[in-house]
C-alpha cells in the first residue's frame, strides 16, 4: 500500500512538472479555423515565427514554442508564419535569407552548404546575439507543431511547392497549414497539387478575387491577405460574404504606427474586419486582444 501511494504521488508530481506548450484543442487546430465564421476571436500570426525578442531568433523551433505559450488563447491558437529554403543537399530548412550571415554564426549562401554543415551553426537573434539554438528542418517544425500551432508556410524560390506539400503529407499536418502564395498562378498550382489544403492568397480588391476564382480556386480554400495598409471596409464585407477569412499585415508601418500611437489600434483593426494580424509585435497584440 505504501508503494502504491508513492507511485501515485510520483505520477502527480510528473503531471505538474510537464510544461504546457500551448492552450489549444484539436478543434482549434483544424483547418476550419482558417475559414471565416462570425464571432470567432481574431488570430495572431507571428511574422517569421518571432525574432524581435532578445534571445529568441526568427524561424527557430524554440522561438515558436515560446511565442505559442505566450499568445495561444482558447479558440485562437498561435499562427506561425515561417520561411522554407533549401540546402545544397536538398534538405528543407527554416531560413528567410538566402545567406547565413544575418541569422546564424555562419557565412555564405545557404544553397552552397549541406545540411550537415548548417546544423552545426548557431542561430542569432535579431540583435546579433548568438544562442544555443540550431537551424530546424521543415519536418521538425511540422512534427512539433501538429499538436500546438497553426502555420502559414512561406516557400522561397529555391523550393518547389510539391516538396513542401510532400512534407505536410508525411507529417500529417494538412489541418495545421496554409501555403502562402504571391500570385494567382502559384495559387492555382498549389490547389492542383493539393486541393484539400488552405492557401494564403493576395486579395486587395475584387478583381484579384475574380482572377483566383477564374483559375478554379474555391472560396473554402482561400485565406485572403489584404495587404499592409488598412483596406476599405467594403473589402472585408465582400470577402466575409464568401466565407473567406482575412489577414492584415501590420508588420512594418502599421506596427510602427501602433507603437507610436497606442496598441489599441490593433483592436480597431480587428473590429474593422481583420480576422488575423500578421505582426512583428505578437506579445503587444496579444495584450490588447486577449
């Protein structure tokens, strides 16, 4: 009996010591969360997965986990916007720049280095401080993120959409991701390759929507990036009427405006119709929206 009590006590201790990465449910992490439904809390998309915080580099698994803990809310999981590029030996890794100098302790072009070389480098935060963290692969971040976050995946020019979709299939993260595209032709290609996946498309006016619609992309696969300036209210109404969620890019000028005039602007922008804010200031946005 004494041993039984000891065993139960140890289980309880382990349960309390296990870190909670995020406060999400399987329902929160469904691809349905990318679609518009009236009354849903707005989402926060973390540009490059973070990086403006000391000690936490961009496109870094540890940064993703840290930010997800800070901003994940019931019904509103963290959205990690992150960048995918390619090593010399065709390993898909998380990296925004074509060169290594700004974000790692390495030098030269990423495409000239094998993954064996790249994984020995240390990541640096945006203040130039080296950290203990390493360059993650796409497979690693998708495998981790399946239970914790949603992703919008920015595919760099060296990388084929087909190879990214293959990794999504392998990691069974179809319900966690939207593929970012920058023109209608790429959006049509992604839809042809993976008609079940969500696609982030640029729609700043009805004409851009019409072009996507003509290419056969259905409304229920679109997630609309409306630009980096606040659009007319009519654009939000137009897209919401079709069941399409919207992303406002506050990264850059709008983030600077909020920092100067008050973070309450984030609330104004979501109240106006932005369903997701893509930002370099996720902690500040979260304080306002929660």
